[in-house]
């Protein structure tokens, strides 16, 4: 069976794309799903958060440039969880160059190889709307959009939806769209209202479990640990376990 | 439109357009039909049109062509929707002078009924000077009416032609999305 390809996407920075990519994939892997997660951000935060800090290691950059196969770049970082790092040349792929080498379908081609027994490929997108995000939108069948519960995040979501609709038209496909309420602060009145607004516009598309803002989630990247290693059994670990079930079973608000 | 309740902490609702798009598609189709009708009416003598159905004037800054919105305002005026919206236009693979009046009619309708015009240029393999000029005039006319025009996903051919004529900057097709399709 073909692996499901999911882009974790939001052009707004700091909304929890990487935190979701790290902890949701680890939660899914712990349940026995075979996962590959691609660090598609030249900042390499995903790799750092998973404890991989090799500087000049190649990764998805070489795969996109046709110099190696995805399988060759997969690092087994946890049971059932492979990481593909960004690699030093991902940044140059993001930059426009005159030769016309910037292409939208490089990642799609790279992922079209036979990925034996992988259930899910996650792509942790950078906070931009450049060539890399275009590549992710070409390659993905599903989009997972982490959203924070503040007003400007809604503004950003409006922009993102405009982009997504354009791509759907141009590529003639319809994404399976899921939103994750991220960095949720239940005690704030605006949080609830943003959540209501999201449910109004995306009925049946907001995953059931909001990921709450906690100190533990902010701390764990600096130790290169997922929440299941850093604070097993704590409430953030439970949030992500529930989110993994939501994701698999399509449980929505 | 979003209803405001007293306790709401969300003032202007940036997502409201998502609920408007369905209506928009319908009205746009009607509009396009009206536009076709206009093309047929187009040789009526009281409008001073050039051979491609657009108005020629002496002192215009773009080689004498202007995008005149008058006719569409007369005919499409009654159909003009109450809410401002995004109009989408997809360019054909070959865009040349033979079909430029068709495009002209479409653009007129879009100008008359939208506050934003998205032009999908991904499929273009050939585009001629007449069409590019029309697009430049559209940009200028739209700007004067505070209507935003974006040329999305321009193909390599589109960009090449635009560059050749020194129009890529005016048409704003130099962004990073160029050549992705
Ligand atoms: N639920 C949470 N509770 C506490 N801190 C969080 C939570 N989610 C994310 N953070 C912190 O917020 C910051 C931004 O999160 P993250 O890196 O996941 O966002 P991002 O969308 O990937 O950012 P970027 O756009 O820069 O890639 C990080 O420092 C992260 O540790
Ligand atoms: Mg990130």
C-alpha cells in the first residue's frame, strides 16, 4: 500500500508545526505505525528536536537534486520512526535562481519511489510560501495545519486557505485537510472564540484534541527528546496520544 | 457576512470569504455569459471600438489601448453582485490576437464585479504582445479602481515573453512561484 503523504503546513511561524511533527509522529510510531518524517525547513529544528545535530549531513536536499534515493537518507531515530534531515543545500533550493532549476515537483518525484512498508510520510514545512512549500503542496495528499488560538492566526489561516485553493485548482486535486488546535490556552476567552470560528469554517476538519500550551513542550526540544521521553505520562504526552488517535480515526470536534 | 455578537472578541472576520465562494462561482458564470453576449453586441456603432473590440484613444500611455469598462457597466450592471469578490480567469495554452477580444470581455466582467482578479497563467505555452499589453492595461485600470490583480503560477513561456517585452516587472511575474508548473 502506498504511504500517505502529509504536509504539516502553515506559513505563519511558531504555530507548532515542528512540535506537532515531532510528537504526533512519535505517538503514531509508538502505536506501531511505520513513519518517515522529513525536516523540510532549512533551520533544521525538527532534527534538533529529535536529537540529531550533525552539521553537514545530507538529507532531503540530495534526494531532491537527484543525487540519492530517499531510502538512503532515512535515519532510524526511534522505533518505527525514520528521520530525513534537511541537508545544507535545502536553503539554496528555496532561493530563486535564474537557470530555472527551481521546480515544484522535485519532492513529489523524490517521494514517488517505492517506500516499502511505510505507512505515513510527514513533511515539516518551513514558515514561508516559497519554492519549498510549493514542493510540499505538490507532493502531499493531505494537509495538517497547526493553528494557534489568537486573532492574527485566523488572518494567517485565511491567507493559507487562499494559497491552498489556488493549488487545488492548478493541480486539479483536493487535499484532505485537517487542522490542529495548537498551543491552546483554555483559560483565555479569545482562545475559545478562535476555536469556534475554526469550527464554523472547517466543520469536521478540526481534530478533536487541542494541544495545550505547557512548559514541558517548550522545554523538550532543547534535550532532543519527544514529550514521551521527556515527560512520559504528563498531560502534554496525553494530548499527543489522543491527537494520534484523532488522526488515525478521523475524530474531529 | 459575519454576524457580530456583543461578547465577540473577533471583530473583522478574515475567514468570511470562505462562506462566500460558492455564491461567487454561480454569479461568475452568469457574468461570463453576459460577457459573451457583449462580445456579440460589440460592433454596435455608438461605441468607438478598435478591431479587437477595445477602445482606441490617442493619448493613452500603452500604445493607444485602454480597457474601457463602460460597456460592461451598462450591460452587466444589473447583475453586479452586492458583495465584492475574487474573480478567477484561466488563460489558455495559446493566447493570441485571435482570441484577445474574448479575454478582453472576460476581464471587463471581472473588473466590473470583483475586488480581486486571479489569473491562472500556468497553462500558457504561447502568448502574444496584444495579450500581454491587455494584461498590462488591466493591471493599470485595476490599480486605479483599487482592484488587486495577481497572475498566478506563470509558466516559463509566459515569463519569457513578458521578460522579452520588458513587462515582467509591471505584471509582477518575477516572484518565486515562477516556473513551478
Ligand atoms: N503546546 C506548546 N506548549 C508550549 N510551547 C510550545 C507548544 N507548541 C510549540 N511550542 C513552542 O513554541 C515555539 C514554536 O513552536 P514550533 O517550533 O513547533 O513552531 P513552528 O510552527 O514549527 O515554527 P517555525 O514556523 O519557526 O517552523 C517553540 O519554541 C516550541 O517549543
Ligand atoms: Mg518549524
